[in-house]
C-alpha cells in the first residue's frame, strides 16, 4: 500500500540554555526568541534558595552534606549545559507548568536525557509526587545510585527508625 504523503516525525523543539538557576531549573531561549524558565521533569536536586530538610532525601539526615551537593549539582549543570542547544520534550502524562509557571519538560543534551544523568550521578533524587512517563526508569537508576552510595547518596543516613 502506498501512502499519499510521506511519513514525518513531529519535530522536537530545541532551545539554547541561557541561565542555570540550580541542578534542575534553567532558562532557555527558543529559536522564536521566546524565553522560558524550565523545571526538568522527574528529578529533584537539593535546593539552592531554601533549606534542605533531614530525611527529605530518603533517610539522609546530614543537611550540611546535602547543601554541598546543591553546589555540586549546580556546577555540574553549568559545566554540562551552559550555552548548549538542548531538545525540549514535553511528557503527555505530566502537567505543562508547575505552580511557579515554569515549563515542565525533559531536556536532552548531546542525545542524553539530562534527568537520567542527574539521577545516575547522584546529583538528584527521583521526584515521586506526580506521574510522568519515565518514572519507573528513573526509580531503577536511583536505586542503583543508592546501593552504590553515588553522589548525595553517600551522605550520612539515619539508621534508627
């Protein structure tokens, strides 16, 4: 059977990273000139502008250690993303924007999912509160990072219940 029109994939929007707030929040500029603040889907890096709480990161009680990982995650994002052109990918299961009006998307840099990189490297935890398509993949990556005490998972954890 011949198709009347050739099949074409929907193009994935690209944007240039113009500012990095922290490990999971960035400003981008699209080719149209539209500027957006992005919060990447599925992960949560330690907070830059507010306090990290004991046990917020699955039993980690050493908040000084988490605070150090704020800087590490932000520096990693700067080194990896500054000035780069990234693919901006929406998730059909996720909300378009969060309560701060940030665009909720995945970003791919150099062909890799940046959320995956953050989780695998221990710069962020998996965000569990909402549903999104890549959640089970991220959870498996996080479990491996925890078992190997990668990144922030090497911080001191409470052993008492």
